[in-house]
């Protein structure tokens, strides 16, 4: 797949894109590990990460803005605000999932349920007919989710599963929203993403102002986790964006799902969450399902 297929990009470009995507997958799984290992913090924690993100990535965003002819308008600000609110919900659900469940369960379910929910909604609400490979991928995700839960009858009662599915719903929502922003309204991705972080900071500041002691406690106890999430989360997104710029989406989208397997390895090996064979098998099946959807 990452060689030089007919009419595909040169080998050097393909290998560069693969390296970018694998680094992005590692970054994404690693900031989730940092969040899981933290003492928790909800919106206060993510208010701190938003501050770090805004300051750390401001030079990049400002350079792109200065080099671009694009200027913000009302629609762009609304899209950034909408993305910010969806991402706040995403982070809160994800954090709650990690407080009540295992990384090797919550992360794969959250990552895989988003595309699965999108396909189901497209069929039920829009009358679309997915390609056979996409249907096979969706079935693989469903089977993997059941295998991951251990007991299908009590799946929703298992720690973190409900929050993982809610996180997946937010993933599906912000995927559609953000794609509309950059594809339809042509907002430059780097500026758009940085602007949405600024909006996230603005939206959560009223909540944070009444929790100064909590914020200080989080910074003292979980400073490394805050920095890891703030730096690695945008980095993983930016690396994927650049990879998609130099290589076809059909190359990039399946490869990035290796993060599911990395997170499952983190959970079962580093955090000693147990059920290693079953959880890794389930994560592998869900990864293959996502690859099928991406290639369909």
C-alpha cells in the first residue's frame, strides 16, 4: 500500500507520509495515555491545556495567517465557536470515560464508534447505501466492540463504555462540522484549528474563573499531563493534515488507525489493565474495520 502504486505518489512521498501518520498515531495515543494517568480535572484541566495550546502554537498560526490572503468573517467565527463547543464536550466525555474505565477499552471504542455512528446515521437518515467494504468494516467494528466489552449483555454497564460511545458521537459530529469549515467555507486548516482552540478557551473561562484553587492544584499535580495533551493533541492533527496534503486520503486514513493498537498496548502493558489477548484482538479487529471504512 505504501509502495508506488499505479498513478500513485513517488515512493519517497509515500514513505514520508507514512512516517508522518505513524508519528501522529503515536502522538494521539500518547496524549490519551497522559490523560488517563492524570488525576482528572474535567473542564478545568482542559482550560489549562487550551492556554498552553494557544501560546505554544500561536507562532505557527500567525505565520500562516500572515502568509495567507484569507481573513476571518462572521461565518468563520461561528464555525470556530461550534467546533470549540463540540470539542469541549468531546474532552469532557473522554475524561469521564478514563475516570471510570480502562484506556484499552475506552480509547478503541471512542475512536471506532465515531465512523460507525456516521455510517448508521447516513443509512437511516439520508438513505445512503455504503459500499460493501464499508459495511464489512462497520461489522468488524461492532464485533470488535462486543469482544472488547467481554460481556455483550452488560456492555453499556461496563466502566467507561457509555462515555466512550458519547465521545465517539462527538468525533462524528466534529468530523462533519470541521470538514464543512475547511472544505465548504475554505477556512485554512491551521488557522481554523488554532482559532477553535481560542474559542474553546473563551467558552470555558467563565467555568474556570470560579475554580482557581482546582486549577492551581491540577497544574501542581498534573503539569506534565497538561503539557503532553496540549502539545501532542494538535501535533497529531497537524501531522495528519500535512500527510493528507502530500499523499492520497486512501493512504493516510487507514494508517492513522494504528493508534487504536498503540493505545491498547499502552493500556494492557503499561497500565496492567489485564485481558491482554482479548483486548488486543478486539482492538486489532476494530482497527481493520476502520481501515475498511476509510478505503471504501
